[in-house]
């Protein structure tokens, strides 16, 4: 055999397993649908958590995984557009953030694994058939449960002794779970005499009018729900609450950083980081439907002292010691 032919045969023998291994170890694709605007600090917090989680598990964007982030906003039109585009791309896993995003992507595919993140009451909304064994192609990480409503009211009452009337503000189109949440709360034995009602809003103008009306009622407080519309309307809520002297509690730290009174809720960045563990397991061959839905395990209480002073609230030292963070 000629030397040149022998070299070609050896080179081909070496190249074949390398090519086969390259195909086996192909870069995987993950699409992440984030339910807030890209420039929002809350979006950056979520993406950072996910990136860190993936990195710690050995998945490096651009090397062995391609992660595409889509910031879908708060309108159903935008959400549906992005979901349709992602389905056409057929990624290995879809990470879906927020109730409206999951409501759009859930019926769009029965084959692409879905990991939802920061979704309220996934069982009650019909996204999964069981929390222990979700079934189908979906699982994920929930956000807040109905009990959070009572906790928010208690916290507002702790800092505002004359609290007598509280509204839970949300858009029923993007956060349909909150009407049942409020009904669940009202069905419980009440520990106080604070009146609670739902406040449906679908535009910034409605938000501003509602807060102005609250400002005219002494003893009022506002609960800003975990709702992508409410997050997108954060600036209007904060400015109107300051103008009309209304104390606001929400589950998001960013509200407090921008001037709301306080927040109590799960750490959104931590939940996104934890969600990477399910993406990792699915990419390695596990079925999403066999992975149990997980609840938050890290909550934070943050208080804006400047806002408390502006509202004329004298918050006790014992309460402040409970806070994870105080913003001056």
C-alpha cells in the first residue's frame, strides 16, 4: 500500500469518531421567554440568576448551549408573537416566565419541554395536572400562593395602625388567578377588621385614577399584585402613591428601590437560578412531566425608610429588625 493512501485511511479513521462525537455533543438550544421589558432591572435580575445557575451546572452560553432571551413585554399580542416564533425554532427547552406566557405556550406544543418560572397557582390554572407529577411536557417553579394576601395585609397593618381598607390591584387579563386568591382569603377566619377588595385595572390611566381615589380615603393601603401588567406600570404606581400618600406593598424589591413602602415576596433571581437545575436535567434526558413543581424557599422583606417617613409612619424597631434590607 502506498504511503499516501495509508495516511488517508488513518486520517479518515480518526476523523470519523471525532465527527460522530461532535454530532452527539451538539450545542443545545434553550429559549427563555421573560415577562418584563429588557431594560427593566427586574428582567436583568432574572436573567442573571438563570445565567449563573446554568454556568454552575456546566452550561456555557455559546459553547455547549445556545440561550436565546426574549423579553416579551406585558401585552398579549407581543407574548403570542414571541411564542409563535419560539415554537417555529423548536428549541430543546422553553423557559416560560409569567402566567400569560405559560397560558400562550402551553397549548402551542406537546413535545417541546417547558419549564415555567414565577407562575402563580399552576395547578389551579390548569397548567399541570399534579404538583408532584405534572405530566405531559411541563413543570416548573411557582411564585406566590393565596396565603400571601393575608401576609401583605398583616405587614401593612403592622406599620400603619389605622389601616382599615386595602385593595389588591391587578389586571384580570394578565393575572386571572388573583380573584380566586382573594376569595380564598375572604373564606378564612379573619384576624382583623380590615376591608379588602379587588381592584381591576387595564391601563395606566385606570391605575392613576384608582390610587387618587385611595388617597382620599384615610386608612387605605394598596397591594400591587405579582402581575406583568403591574410590573410594567410600576412607575405610574409609585409616583401616584407618593402624590396621594398611599402605602404600597408588593412582592418585588424593585418597587421599593423606586419608592414604594415595602415588599414581601420570593427572591425572583433565586427562583430563576433554581430553574436552571430543571433545564439541566431535561437536557440530560429526564422528562419534564416527571419533575415535581417546586415552590419558593427564599422570601425577602424590604422597607423604604424614606418613604415611611414621607407617609408619616413611625415603624417600630422590632419590625425593622425583621427586614432583610432597609433602603434609606
